[in-house]
């Protein structure tokens, strides 16, 4: 192998990488030392804005393989035949802390999958929880501010965290989930993933279905208690990253089985829960899960910055046969992500290798912008319509339309028969064993007892009590006991 030569960015060989050029021995530096100037200037520009949420994460490549026929429900090409494989990239993440935060913390985990399909990239940007804290995107920035570091103290403040939840009764279900046994996954491999929102599938005949995605881990669920998590963070703050990287390097390729719950579109209006409310699940007794395929992760990225930090997922990257539902939160997200990418990575972020559609041809009239590397031939026109056989629209919508009615305005979500904010939280609580209930209450009390205002504590206890009187009573007692200590 020929010896590798160190070069400048322009490719010229570097003579000395240990001593800067000076005016004489011991003299001041010379402005003509291109290597030094370039090296210092480039170093200053290594960091880009971190993601405003889900900043800390880990990624891996793999594939999705269809195991069951779902062509009756969707015309999506990558799901069109049993055995069909599609390349993918996944990024797991925590939500609230910054890039330098710890992995083993009580926080939802992001579960973002980019399928490189032959009809374009399909991004399914979900979490490890089937529900979420809020159901209207207008509340998202306030919610996130309350969970991230306080502008004065510079740390996550129990006062802010619980105050927001005390003012958001719809968070009761997700808070019950988060403070339960699954709130701190032992690793990214040992947790499930959910699309969380309701999405729409459309089949070749144009029939519409609403679906919820569930990725079930084939490694088994493993979680940490609060005490185990504290120990883990102390020993290795990057425990999830280490686990995923090492497992794949060892050839122990993690996998998940994908299931969907499917609701014929006509059943949505009269379902007992609002099927587009992200704080609710569809009980499996109503809509059982049906298997679709399996996801296998078998390759680590070579470069974390290039491939993981610069990965850009957007819930509005759909492919024919899959589309949005009227879920307001989802609709808000359809805007937020690509906007974040344009700010964080630039308008041409889709041209970065990890984001570019590798199995589909991109052909449009989008042009130029910072860092443009994609361009067609000299004969391509940059306007449409044109007389030069440029790319033209298909006239075929990606998914079926849904009917809307009523007046414009800032409406609360439509109410269905069972649509209160507490019923499903109570159902989750009642499903728990006595030991699970004890741990849930202890975990909540551990955080809530640090809140300085009694009125905030009282307010949120009423939410737990509304979910189940026993739940509320136990939380109130546990918090009082801790505050008397
Ligand atoms: C990341 C906005 C709700 C899952 C992000 C980012 C933004 C954002 C701006 C950073 C994107 C980037 O810089 O690359 C929002 C808004 C929401 C919302 C406005 C509500 C209206 C949700 C929900 C889920 C979710 C409900 C899960 C079901 C994720 C994940 C990431 C993320 C997994 C990280 C993606 C990655 O790994 O790059 N969100 N989000 N978000 N969000 Fe949301």
C-alpha cells in the first residue's frame, strides 16, 4: 500500500503538521501558513446546531423484509410482495437533553426509520411509546421548554416539568406510561417502537384505511429501575450507543417485527375514542395487530457526524399508498421537520448521502441553494411545463382524500364517546400488578416531591385520581411522605 500523504483541503501536500510557520525561530506566526489557518478555521466550524429535541441519538443501517401480504390495505410498493426487502436507516434517540446528555434516563425514546424505497424515501418518525403528552401542535414548543433546561438554572427543573403536566390533563396517559416500568429502556435494542400517530393506507382500488404501526422487539423488553439507571449513567453515560454499536459489530443483529392495527376508514367517525387523538391507543380487542414484516439492523454507520448527526427524517416523506390522517399533531409535524432540517442542515440536506433517496430517481425543478451538488444535464430546463420532455406530474394522488366539514377556527379535537383525558390512563394503571403500581407511584413521587408549589402538586394529583381514585390517593400519600422527610 502506498504511503498516505497529509494534504490541505485543496489537496496540496502538508510539509509540517507539528510546527507552525514563524518569522524566525521563536518569532510570531506567518499569515501565509495556509495549513495552520485552514486547520484552526475549520475546527471552529465543526459543530452545527443540534436538534432542538431528540439531540442525542444513535443510528444503524439495515433492511425491512415483508413477511405477510398487506396488499389488500396499501399499494405501497415496498410492501407489495412477501419476501421483498428494502434498505433502511434508523435513528434512536432520547428527547429532552442536549447532545452531551446521558442515555439511560427516564424519557421517551425516538424511533425514526427511513425506508429507501423504489418510490422515494418513506420516513416513519415514531417513539417507543404508543401515545404522547399533548394532542395539539400549538402546545409543543411550550411543552418542550418545560422539559428542557431552565433558562436561569441551566438544568431540567421538576417545577417546570410537573407544572406543564399539571396544566395538561391529556398528558396523564403518557406520564403513567413514562413513570411505569418501561420508562427507562435498558438499551435501544430492548424496546418496542410505535408510529404513535394514526396514518392512512390506501390500496390499489383507492380504498382507505387508518393504521397504527407497532415494531415489537425480538430481543425482548428490558428496562432499568431508577436505581439501576443512575448506576448505568455513572458507569457509561453513552450506554445505549455502546450497546447498539457493539452488538452490530459482533454480528448480533437486532431485529423487530412490524405489526399494524388497521381500521377501515368508514369506522373512524363512530369509534368510541377519537382515532386521531395521539394521547389514546386503540385497544387490541377492537383492532388486533396484524404482522407485516421484520426489520433487521446489520451495519453501523462509519461516521457518526456524517450519517447520524446529519440524518434528516420528516413525517411528510410519504410514498404512494401511505399518507397522513387528520391528527392535528401529525399535521403540525408535517411542517416542523423539513423546516428544522433547512435551518440545521440547509436547503440541500436531501443531497447528503444518508438522506438521499438511493433506490429512487429524484427529478424535479428545485435548483441551487447553499451546497447544491445535484444537477441534471445541460439540456435540462429549470421550469415547468416545458417543451423539452422534462419531468411531469402523474396526476395520481399518493393517498385517498378525507372528507372535512364545518367552519374554520381554533377548535378543540372532536369528542367521541370515551374521549376523556383519564380513562385510558386509568386502564393502564388497573392493568399493572401490585408491584408495578408501587414502582409507578414511587417514581412519580420521586419527581413530584421536588416541586416547590403545593398547588401544582394538588392539581396533578387530581389528574391521577381522575384516572383511578386509588392511583391519586397513593401518589398523594407517597409525595407527602417524601416531603415530610
Ligand atoms: C425530532 C418537532 C412530536 C418523534 C424533532 C425535531 C423537531 C420536532 C423540530 C428535530 C428535527 C431535526 O432537527 O432533525 C416536533 C413537533 C411535534 C413533535 C413540532 C408536535 C407537534 C413528535 C412525536 C413524535 C416525535 C409525537 C413521535 C411519535 C421525533 C423523533 C425525532 C424528532 C423520533 C428525532 C428524529 C431523528 O432521529 O432525527 N421533532 N415533534 N416527535 N421527533 Fe418530533
